[in-house]
C-alpha cells in the first residue's frame, strides 16, 4: 500500500490506524474484550482473516500485545493502545452529535446491540432471582440475555433459566432506545413490546446504563428520531 509520504504525525498515525475495522477492534478491547471470538462478537461483519490481519498490525504498531492465556491466545492493550481511548471517545461523541440518527434507514446488526447491553448492566438494580430476557427481533434469530446479580451473558440459546421477559419488535426501535434517540416509551411507539410480570417490565429500562454516548445531544435536534 502506498504511504502518504508526509512527516505529519497525524498522517503517520492514520496510516497505522485508519484501515477499516482497526479502531472498532480497539473499541472492543477498551470495552474489555481480550479473546479473538469476543472481539469478533462485537464486530460480526469482520471476517476471521481480516480480524487476524488487523490484530497482527496492531501488535506490530505496539498498540496491543499477544500472550498465551489458559484458553488460548489473548490480546491486551499496551500503554500506547490505552491512549487511543481518547480518540475512540472523540469519534463516538462526534458521530452521536453530528451524524443523522435514522435507525430505520441504517443497515444494522442485532449482536453488537446485545453485546453492549450486556456490558452496561446495572447489577445492583437487578432482581434477586436470575432471569432470562428473550429477544424476538424481526428478521433476526432469537437471542437471550441472562441477567444475574453477579453476571450478564448474551447467548444464542437459553442457558437454562426461566424466560421471564420477552422483548419483541423491529431492530430500529431497540436501537433508537439504546442509543438515546427516544425513551423506552418512545421505542414502544416505534413497535417495541416487552411482556412479562408487570413489575419487571416497568423496572427493565432501569437495569441498564444505556449506550455510553446516549447522553450526547444531536447538534440538529430534528435529526433525532421522534419520541
């Protein structure tokens, strides 16, 4: 690949980090992913070959290190990699503030939303008894979120607990709530439904801290989905 041929540190950094998927890999690692499959779960459209190549490039750049863990190779951010947190945050804030929020027109995947929900659970707010939330999202395979006071797990099969709550509807409605475009009541007007015991249905939105940048208001309010 032809280099930019510039002395500028920004240009040199972009040569290293500007490839497709690279900063998403860093994002996943900043969120706690350390194994190959865990990283890929948050970026389901990246091929295994591409992920391997990008990880190798980040190792070569000194942003991450590879080591052998108990269950196979693991990756960790170096000091240089941790410093990218400010760059990732700045891009997230910029995108949330300036890009149009039209979930119904976006090409979206369900898995990254559920992975992020798993990360953002408020454990102290959960009921005492473990439960499973069943996600029946139109056009996507059924998925499950196991919620316990000490654990949250995103699963493709029921891990063996009662399916106390069932969330149904279109993915754009779920994304609009999770991203902060609308409140939970607004997501229901967009087609989302939650069934189960009344007290748990009412408590459900409070079990999550929402998307990290949900509190960033759009620069143009008319670009936010109507609540």
